[in-house]
C-alpha cells in the first residue's frame, strides 16, 4: 500500500524505490537505495541459478544441490544466453516472460487442488505451535527466523514502480503492485498451509529443494514430483529473464537522473541499457564462481539478497510517513492523509523490525556490500561537479564503513 500511495501521490518520481529515498533524504540515501536494490536483484538471480540446477539435480544427479562444478559451468552458459537474448530487445523478452508466467502458475494451482484433497486436519493440528520441537523456539522466534525468506517471496511487487516511466496509465502502477501482492500472498499461504496438513513439520524440514516437489510426490507419487520440477524449471527461467531486465532498468533509471554515472545510461540499437546489463551479469558471474568455492546454498543467497533490500524498503516507508506528516500533496484530503500516515507508520515499524529479525550477521554483510558503491557515487558526483557528501552523509558513510570493517574481520 505504501508503494501504491507513493505511485499515485508522486507520479513524477518514476524511477522506482530509490527515487523516494533520494527525494526525502538526500543524494547518498537515494544512491544507497538504488545500489542495495540492484545488488539484491542480481544476488537473487545467483540464488535462482543455484535453485534451477538443484531442481535439475532431481533428474541429473551430477548437478547436486546446484553448486557443483558442472552446475556452475552450465549456469554460466545459461546466464550469458539470457544476457544476449535480452540485448536483442525488451519486447521479445517481455513476451517470453508472459509465457513462462502462465506456465508456472498452472502447476502451482494443480498443487493447491491436490494438496487440498490430501489435507488432513489431524496432521495440521498435531503440533501447530511447534512445542514438540524446542529447537524452533517460541512462536515469536519462529516468526522472526522465517522473516527474510518471507520477504524474499514478495521482492518484486515494487517492480511496477521501477518500470513506471514506461506505463501508459499511472494508475496501473499502483494497481499492478496491489494485484501482484495479493496474488503472491494467496499462493504463498495456500502452498505452505496445505503442505503442513500433508506432512508433519519435522518431515518437511528434512526435504531438499525443491521441497514442494517432494510434498506432491508424497500425495500422488513420482509424477507429482516431475510436474512440480518441470513447472519450477520453467518458472525460474522466466524469473531469471524478468529479473535480468529489472536489474538493468534499476541502474539505467538511476543513471538518467544522475544518481549513477553517465556510462550506465547507454542504450544499444534495440533500446536495451547495454552497459547496465553487462555490469549486472558480470557480477552474477563473479558470485556464481564464489558460490562454487564457498558452497553457498539457495537459502544463504536469498538471505543475503533480502537483507540488501531492507534499506530501500525502510526509506520508502519513511518517505511515505514524511509526506503525510508534512501534508504534502494532501491539501484538502485530511481523511486520506490520516489513513496514509497510519499505513506508512505501520510499514516503517515493520521495516525496522525486519532489520532486527534479519540479525546482526546479515546487517554487517549488507554494510560490506554497500561500502564499495561509494566509487560509483563519487564518479556521479564528479560528473556533476558537486561535493561528495553533506555533513550528515559523512556520518552515515562512516557507520557503513565501520560495519563493513567488522564484517570483513568476521569473514
């Protein structure tokens, strides 16, 4: 609702989530939001490659959990195939994305129907609070520990605001955001709740990725696992394509308003932001190689991807609160202002809580990834002939560097 409100209240800010941080809290906060959001997006892509080949490992054991040398080699080939497909043009890529979206929703809906038929209330209610497994902790601990995974599921609902400059009607941006959220929420709740009525929590906890395939195999046999695995492979191919597009668009949009350096504004003959795309996929390739040597799993990668997006979400919520407190764009709309202030305040409290829920480890690792961004920020400022930091920004950057130092020492 914060993103819907900001899309309608500030239609001139059409570069996505970082534009809200920049408008409300200055250039360095805007840059950091764009940088963090971009890293989160391509880090998620690294996770997608690992999960894709982990899924293929169901059929071809040589791929293992998606982080074997063969898996990383094949993932690298696929990465550059997607790269050159996107370079050919946005419209062609968007059409393929539409096809894969339809293809992935069908197995999900089939899973929901079959799991609903197999659902057993006695399994679901047997240990509903997790009391039989003391390792899970209290209910609040359980909620806190799965927050980063839950947030990862919803990363992308703000994508409409990133593409808002290309929208025919401004209202579609807010509408797409809310419809996307509600659709994902319904699928998330149905898949997880129904699974807990098919298999017990300890049984589910032991499953390897893709765990949903094993749940359906438990219900209908081997063909169920094949159905979900094939659906997931199609889903991941579509997701990779759309997120590669989004990564490039983030940097391109930020370069257009001088938040990022000029070289990221260059488009090729097909109107694709080529330099932004090369930089993005070069980083994905580097981290695929790191994944091979550090044996990073899908879960560890999405934890890091989610922690990087928490700061952009925090500043977006803070900007919504700032607009409502000032009354900016609310002249003569007192009731609407009170409603949006309440929504913004809840979102801001939630964003702060997410930083706590993620834990100090991922906060420090985020600082380590935020710190190198100052190189591009400095280049953008030099191109405009402006000083690097304000006095407040110097203090913020000092905190980031301190966190990065602690993280580097910890590693």
